[in-house]
C-alpha cells in the first residue's frame, strides 16, 4: 500500500511543478486573440466611417437635385409646391442615423422626387410609392454592406434587399407606376367610351350625340343670299339671230333670315331626339326689263314675308360601338311639317290665272311664303372615322315629299286657280369632309355638300319647264368651346352651282344643361 501512495504523491508533485508554465502559455494565447479582435473592431469602425461619408455625399446630391427641381418647377407648376413642401416636412421628420449629422429621406419623399423626375409632376394618384433605401457599393470594393433602414414610428417597415442582390443608386430607385388619365382629343370635351367624336358642325346634323339625361338648347341664326339672271325669249325667228317678239330680262336678288330654337335630349347612351322651331324672314327684289318694246325703263318688283317656318322633329341612333380604328355609324330620321305659310296661301300677281292662255300679271307672289307647303320625311346615315388628329365624316340622305291633292292657288281678287295633284320630286344628297382639332378648345371642319332634286309632277305628269336641279355647296365650319357647357359654332357655305345660294352663313350656340 505504501509504494502506491508514494507514486501518487510523486505524480501530484510533478503536476504542481508543471502547472505554472501551462497557465502562462494559455494567458499568452488569450492576449494575442484579444489584440486581433481589437484590430478587427478598429477596421470595422473605419469602414463604418467610410459608409457614413458616402451616405453624406449621396444625401448632398439628393438635396442638390431637389433644390434644382424646385427652382425649375416652382414658377410653372403651382401644384408641385405642395408636394415639395410635404417632402420637406417628411425629410425633416426622418429618423437620423446614430452619430450622423443628417437625416435619410423616407420612402415617400423619394417617391415624390422620383415622380417629378419622371414627368408625373408628383401626382401619386392615391398610391404610396415603393422605394428602396440608398445602397452603397458592394462589399468586395473594400466598403462594408449598407445599414438597414430605420423605420419611423407609425410607418410600415420596408423590406431590405437580399444578400448578394444588386441594387440601384438612390437617383434610379424603382417605384410603383402612377395611374394616369388616357389622352384626350383636342377641341373636344372629355370623351366617353363608345361615343362618336365631336367635330365642328357644318350642316343640320350635330357632330356628337347628346348623352343620356342631358339637355341641349341651341339658338341659331342663318342668313342666305342668292342672285340669278334669267332671259326669256317670247316670239319666233325668221332666220338665225333675228327674233320677232319680246326679250324679257330678269334679275332676282333674294335674302333669307332664319332664326330657330332647337332642343335635344338623350334618351339613352345611343339615341337622342330633337325638335326645331324656326322663324323665317324673306325678301325678294326682281328687276325686269322688256327689250324691243320701245322702252328702256326697268321695273322693280319688291316683296317680302315673315312668320313661323316648318317645325321639324328628328331622332338619331348610334348603330355600333366605334373606336380608335373603327368608324361610327349613326342613323337618323327627320320629319318636317308644313306649319309655315305655304306658297299656295299667298296672293300671286295674276288676275285670274297664271297658267294657260290670256295670262295677265307677273306671276310673282305678292307675299313670300315661309314654308314649303308639303310634308316631308328624311332618312340619313352618318359615318364618322377618327384618325388622330383629324376626324373624317360623311353623310347620305334621302328626302321624300308627300304629294297633295286638290291644290288651289290664290290669285288677285280672291280667285282660286285649281292646280290638281302636286307631287314634289325627291331629294337625294350626300356630303363628306374632315374635322381637325386645332387645340383643346377649337376645331375646324371642311366639307362639300351636294343635293339633286327630281322634277315636280302635276296630276301624275312632269311639269313642263321643270328640270332636275343640282345644288352644290362648299362648307367651312369653325367651333370654339366657350365653357364646359357652351360652344360657339360658325359655318359658311359657298354655292358652286347656278341654282345654289351664293352664300350661307350659320351661327349656333348650343348650351348644355
């Protein structure tokens, strides 16, 4: 037993003698690790200082850009001032980095700045922009990774970029696209979907249908002037260029003023109805001279007439849904009454009759009529094709005049001259043109209108001396929107055929309620 105890004592003594060198070696190792940690911490502090200096430079650039944009937009765009002020308030309330003398702009301020840089004018359209915090160069360039953004109280946290994912600088941060209104055609008001475009009207057909629940009151004034020369040869010739008889030369000058009140309303989004009540004033001056009668005196015959014209009722219906590359087709139906004084109710300058033998008088009316004397129904088909910045249009029309039976004409001394059954000829017409928007308020239209009138029939046969008549007119229209509910329309027509009025001037002022 004693030898074992002796060996244990010897081992313990050896351990006691060897313990101090081992502890000294461990102490030396711990001192070297601590020094390395201190060096690494010092390096990290230096890298953090470089990061802060880089962030300072980025913020200074951002402030410089913001001041430049503020100077550029402040005098021209008043609404941007409020956005800039809001951005400054947000920037002032931003949470600064620890130990940094500046404030990092928040995501909302960056979104406002980026929206102004991209031309949206700071219009956020009710959507908060999504932006990433400023990002430093990657770590492999010797600079540490960026610090995560510090959220403000009450502000949702923004996700930090994933490790290893490249990020753009602050000037090119991505944001959610702002909602913008679609572009509108100039000269036109705000256009509703599937509705034909508005053009300056140059005829009786309006350029756009009335919306549902909307009422339009349109006062108008129209002036027309026409002149014609007529030479009548009454007699017979014995050899060419030698006439035995009379040569009647007449020059007719006609002025017509028509004022009207037109009301329109939309039944639905595709249909509208219209009523028109006109008042007509007419004056004619006829200068006649009979040659080879031994007198050179010219006779002047003046006459005039005024009163209510023929009331009209109309309806229009849009047949299809047009679009940017599709045409609009609008069908119309117009009825014209004979509320005005017709040509058979005025006194004609004839003693007993104006047709046949023993005719005395000029055959001209002593009072001018204000109506046509016949009921008529007109069908139209209008085509509009938008091709920015112009709108092309065309129209086809057919007018059917209803015949009258047992017609008599009033002559002097209250005598009635029987005429029998009269049936005016039909009228077939067309027009085409182009409307051009000058700006958001004004538009210009150019067009041509042509109508052909068939021969008139009396008692089932064509009236002797009546021929098919051609009426051609060049049209120029101008429209200017005075206010959102009031527009000024002016149209000028110039006759290009002999029977067409020389000039027609129309002024309309539609007012929307």
